[in-house]
């Protein structure tokens, strides 16, 4: 009962044990602030993670779409189709690869 | 006075203490009650508010040998509209603009969209389908449309995300890639499902107001592990060439279906596998993996195995001659005939093979094996053609391979078998045996998967698997290879001879459905190239071409073989070694 009265009359922070009580109060305050900061940090990371996941999905979709177009364009049949009118023909003679070896 | 005050405080202390103890005891009692007596009830209640949700692991991609994507999991977006959510000002102020935007990206006109959405609002519909399977790029555009741009609560824009398997090359290789979903498993997807499937993750979710669920923690209880990527042996350059060559020929000959398989001689790696079947509408697409699942009577292609067995048993030598009186010959109760007419002709073994003489093949087999047909069959078994190849794909057909002593075995079976009737093999089984001839005797299990990747790192490599180190004497194999070259330079497939690449092979023109009275044909050509240093073996099989256009193995299948071989060699470098002069 007395310590409740003590807190209410601010004796807790001005009496003979005030120094010790202040340090406890400060420690509790710092700990609370630290906890709040950590919670915020956690949430921030969760948000960042969600953003990165979204970005990852976007990049993957972009990669697939672009690669799809590129792969289609790279098909010999498509290249031939596009260049046939310009008198291009599919080579049948093997290309020569010269392998140079030191003596 | 002081004593009274102290006693007064003690009484208060005691009371406070007693209350605290009672409170503590009450908590303990309640805890026991909650935990053990009402436990089940509360656990059931909790399940309604907390649940573990599976987080689906991403499925691995399938690549070709040349780094092309064959199968990939992509995120797709379905869009719905809550027609009640937007306020009148937003809905009626922007509906015309929204309808116009939707019309640009869909097949419906703007007037139709306006009518549909207005009607939905009047009827109080909260889940109107707008578009399904959108790519991220399209989804981002839809999100900025009038009305939708106000979000879910003010604009009624509802998004549902799902992961879909996409095949960038559409129908090409569809059967070889296969599927692994809804209880169906076939193709590469089915065979390598364990590698491609990752491990699902878990996340605890808590129900909050408004029927929505939010994660209990900021982290997943169990992180999903994505599946690994599979690199197949397929080379898209080979596949593209083979696909178009076969498709063109099937269309030209109005054939029912066909298949092409290309194998690397030294490793057994399959570089292309095309299977095309005709639909009722006259189009062709990958209906069935004919190469693996469809067995047929190979006809003259089988003669390579018969002649090799005769050589192995020492009954014939390349220079030996055989005299044939006529192009029709009575064998037991059957008439055997050759494709071209002749009277009194002497063939060397090479010529008999090159001209694909049925009569010579049956006469030789009958002469040396009629008394002990088991020896002939055992000789063929040495080549491994009586067994499945063991390719890691579901649905490989078991060969039909008659044995003397079987209930169905009859006298004429030996002769018929010698030129490919009464025996049934799949194109892949024939190709595997031809590949052994091409590579000097190594029987290799056909390989469709090359490696497993985790990101950019290769974590597993599938090595070529030799199932028989030597199926026949290398000298006899060289003789058969020479015979096959003769088929192209001076035999039944002279039209397959190419000025660019030395092709060796054997034609096959098999009668089928002869029991119906309307005989159809199966045209085939199997072989390898280049002749001197074989790099690839290949088989082309075309079923039921239009007889009025053509049906012979050399014209229908052989030309496809030549076209593909020439194009492949067109980008395969011819290496010339030069010594560097140090001076």
C-alpha cells in the first residue's frame, strides 16, 4: 500500500532510494524503446520481404516473357521463314573449324 | 496507537496476500480446467481461428541441352470485379472509360462490357470475372484502368494469383515433356517429378475481423524449398529441324501419324523426339509418344538384325552369292515377293541387303536356321531387341518377340520374322539397336535427362549407361555398316544419298492392316551419319501415308532423314587440325 502511495506522491523518484529507482525506470524505458524498435524492425523486414517477393515474381515473369520471345526468334525455322524472301538458304555444307595446335 | 496502526496494516497485508493467493489458485484451477476438462472444446475453437497454411514450393524448370526453356512455372493473375464496392460517382463517372480499356485487351466490345458491368452492379454481384491467366505485365495495365485504379475497396478490383505451368514452345515436344498433375504422370515431368517438386512450406495464419486471415508471425514456420531444374538432352536446333521436316512430310503425304528420334551415337542422348498425329480437322499435334509407346512390325528395317545374326553365326560372308530365280517365291504356304521384278539373278550378300530382297533374306534364314530356329532368335536377343530399352519414361511398350516353342510359333514364323513381320518393336527400340551398330557395338540406354541444377550450379549429372559393352563382333558390325551405306549409294535408298553428308541406313516399307482388306503402309528409315565417323543415329517412321501419293520407305521416310541430316551437319563444324609453326 505504502509503495503505491509512494509512487503516487512521487516519493519514489525523490526519496532516499530515488537514484536506484530512476535507474530502474530508465532501464525499463530503454528496454521498452528497444523492444518497440525491434518490433518495427521486424515489420519493416517483413514488408521488405514482401516487396522483394513481388519484385522476384515480376522479374521472373519478365524473364520468362522475354526469354520466350527470344527463343522463338532464335528458332532456325523462324529465322528461315523471315529471311527466305531475301534469298537466304539453310546451309548444308558443314562449317570448317580450324583447330590450331602448337607443335 | 502505533501498535493499532501496525496491526491494521498487517490485517490489510494479510487480506491482500490472501486475495493474491486465492487469485493465483483460481488461475491454476482455470488453467487445469481449460487444459484438460474443456481442452478439446477450446482446441476445436482455436482451429477455427488459427490454421496452418501450406506454402506451395515452386516447381523446377525444364531446360533443353542448349539452354532453352521447355517448361516453367509462372505466376498468372485472375481478375474479378466487385460491382457493389465503388461509389456511384466512381462507377458511373468512369464506367465508359473502363469499358473502352477492357475492350482494348479482350475480345468483347466496349458496349458489351458496359452492359455487363452495369447489370452486375444492379444485381448486386460482387465477383464478376473480368480476365483470367494474365501475365504480370498485363495485370499491371489492368490495375491502372479507370474504376480499378481505386483499389479493392473503392474500385472493386479483386485479384487472385495462381501458379501455372507454361510450355514456351507450345505443342512442340508436348508428349516428351509430359505432365505431373491431377494424378497423371508421364513424360519428363512425370519421370523426374521428385526432382522437380520442391518441399512445401508452412505458415500459421490467424483469423481476424471481416473473415480475413493474417500471418501469426513475420516468418514462415517452415520455409518452402523450391524444386530443382532439370536439363534434358533435347537440343532445340535438332528438335526444330526434325519437327518441321516431319510435319511437312506428313502434310505432303496426308499421313496418319509419324515420329522422328535422333540419338547421339556415343552417348545414347536423345537430341530430338518428334511425335505428330493427325486430328479429325487435318491438323497435326503431339497426341501420343509414338516413339516410346507404339510398337509396329518393322519390316525390312529388321533385315539389319537378321544379316548381322547370319554374320555373327558365320553362315555368310560379304562376298558370298545367292541365286534367286524369280521375284516371287513360295515359302511354305506363303508367297514371298520382292519389290522389283527379276528372273535368275545373282546377288552378293551386300546387294541382297542393299536391294532389300525379302526372298534372299527368307531363303538364307530358312537355309541356316529352319532346323534350329532357337539359334536365330538367340542371335537376335544378343542385340537386345527383345527387351525394353529402359528409357526413364512411363509407357514404354514391351516388344512382341516370338520364340520357338511359344503357342503361337508356327513354321513360317521364322522366315516372316527375318524380314520384320510377326515381331513388333517401338521406333526407340529399333533406334537403340541401330545405335549399337553405329557406335561399334555399345548398347546404350536412351537418355533424355542430362543433369539437375540448383540455380546455376549443377548438382547431379546423368551419365551415359552402357547396358551391353559389345553386342556383336566389331568386324561384323563394320560389314553391316558398309551394307547400310550401300543401301544409300546403290540400293533402295539412292534418293537419300546426299552430296553434303554420308548417310548409311535401311529402308522399311511395312504392310499394315492387311487383315482388313484395305492394306496400309508404314514407311520407315533408320540409320546414322556421317558414315565414316557416326555422330548421330536417327529413325523416321511415317504411318499410313496416302497410297495414291506414295508409301515407300525411301521416298516417304528417307527424304525426311536426308533433310534432317543435311541441316544438322550444316551447323556441325568439320574440324581441321593445324599445327602452329613456331617460327
